[in-house]
């Protein structure tokens, strides 16, 4: 993931939380907002409710890999925040990817065929 494709500023996160849309799924919560840029930016979060640092880092790795696998289907010009739920612990990458894809479809960003 390139540096300009990662959300870093607190103001960006706050704007997405306040003015964006959100969708919850079994293993994660997805926030999104249009950004007017020719590329997507993402942020991955896992709170202490998910578990210790090992579990939080595993959750973030699962979410990043799932996002990478479906990123070719996403249109350009969005900011995404993907937040892990505590149910993500112990799950396989395929399960998390299915959950993320379902969340994107419910937002209307990815059209179902």
C-alpha cells in the first residue's frame, strides 16, 4: 500500500465519522466517504476490545489482506475506515474477505452481478 493511500490525519478520520456512511458486518465495521481524489485512501483500526497486541495486529493484517484482494473491484475516489470487531479473533482470511465484500456490496460501492 502506498503512503498516499493510507489515512493518517485525525481530521480525515473525524470527517469520515461525521459525514460518511457506515455499515456493520459480522467481523468488521466499514465507514466510507467520497474524497474527490483520483485514488482511494484507507485506515485499519482494531481497538483493545479485540484483544492483546498480537490479536489486534493479526486482525489488522487480515483486514489489509482482504482489502488488497478485493481492491480491484472498488471505484476510485473514496476514503475507507475498516474497524475490526472482537468476533474477528481466530477467523481465517477467507471469512474476513467475505465479510468485507458483503459490507462493500451493502454500501452500494460494489455492484452485485
